[in-house]
C-alpha cells in the first residue's frame, strides 16, 4: 500500500515533469525569476499542462498549495 505523497518542492518539480534534484530546482528558480507584478501561472516558462496543474491545485486549496506558494515566493525575489 502506498503512503501519502510528500508535498515538497522536489515532488512538485517531479509532478511538473521537471528535473527535481535540489541543484536543478535552484537553477530553475534562479534562471526564471519573475517580475513583482507577474503571477506565477502567467509566466511563459510553463507548458499548458504545467500551468493547468498549478492553477487547479491552487484553486482547490489542495495539499500542494503550500509548496506552490513557496515556489511563488522564491521566484519573486523583489516582492
């Protein structure tokens, strides 16, 4: 029987189909900093499927919401 998934940054990146190593996550965030007024899901860095996942999980206040919020904060260094 499978346990509950871990809702952390590494697993979020895996769900998004991205390299989920700590180094790759840090590089991705550093490379894709967002402007203060740019919404995470409006960025052109996401595929349609990635964007949809982020939006749906955020809207339903799912288990991923805290991790998505952490990603949002880390990608907005000037906010």
